[in-house]
């Protein structure tokens, strides 16, 4: 996987216990925005980056007929989502 670290827009589901599940996200490409539906969450964990807690989601989707594995990060303090690796 290659690190891209792009800010993205995400539709996510939050439960009453604080759990997060990303459903789909939009990447702003040079030509046009691309919407990707999250087919499967492979792994999730919490990490600290420079003292800032982040939820990390390893996900899998089918994009243009190919299965892709990528990593999304949710920054708790700011509420920002990042497409970190693809």
C-alpha cells in the first residue's frame, strides 16, 4: 500500500457506545469526485499520532472491478477523516 494522506468526506455510522463504522467516502480527484462504498472492514484499532488519538480502519472495496484494500483514519480531536493508504 502507498501512503496518500488525502482528506476525504465520509458517511459513517456511530453507535451509542462510541463505535464508528465508515459506510462510504468521497475522494476529490483532479477530474471529478469519486465515491467508494466500504464493502468490508478488515481490521480496526486505535492509535496515537503525535499524541492525537486516531481510529484506524483497514477496509476493502471493489473499485472499477478490482478489489482494493485501503486504510482510513478518523482524527478524534478534529473530526477529520483521511484516506491514509491505498
